[in-house]
C-alpha cells in the first residue's frame, strides 16, 4: 500500500503577518505603505502579508461582501493576498463561506462541530483557523500612514527592552497581595 505524505495544517503560503481589513480604504492604505516601504514589489503577484476580516464579519457583513472587497482591491492593484474570513463561532457561516468559494476561514467552536467544517475546508483546499491569528488593526484613522510606515520598517515596537518582550516602562508603586 502506497501512502501519500501530506501536511494537513500548513499552507503552501502563509504570510509573515496579517492586517485586519475593514474596508477598501484600509486595504489600499496597507497596499500603498507596503509598496512605499519596498516590501511589495511591482510584479510580486502575491503579497508577503495577508488580510483577515473583522472578528465575526461573516455574520454581519457576509461572504459576498468579503469576496467583493478583495476582488476590487486585486483589480485595482494587480496583487493577490492570502485572506481569511472570520466566522466567529458560527458553523453555518463557515460552511456557507466554504461552499461559496472562500478558502480560509476562522472558526472558534467546539471540536465536534469543528471536525465537520475541517473536512469541507480540506476539500476546498483551504485552511481552518481555530483561533484568530494576530493582526495589525488600523481602526483609528489618526495617523495610519505613520503606523503603517513604522510597521513595514519593523520599528513599530522599538521601545521594547531587549530580551524582554514587555514595555520599557516599569510600573510604579507597590502591588498588594
């Protein structure tokens, strides 16, 4: 008997980071900042970063909105992204998205219900995330260009203490037990 060695949980392409995509303007701001920083080459085809929808977006915006948003961005930029639609805890939204062309979904539910979705996801050739991946979220429009430039320059967290992943500022006062 010949068996095929397949990896189940690793994608052929996983981006080095994700951005939470709320709307077209946010996506285009990320695209332009990446291009300006030299992270995104003109003929790259596939971006080295990806997009995740807002938490639970499959329920309040829908899969059609998500696909239309990404399609419009791909059309405007000639670039593709790895993307994942957040379905919250709704197995129904995840199944509907997968059967209508969405490859990657985020679903946070119990393991019994996750198994059914996992099999449909494997048939679709996508990934099922059981937890939301960390993402850079630009919900506040105050200085998104500055934040994006710093992110792509990898200096966003330069105020960190070397060797310690916590902030450089230490708490003052006593902590009572």
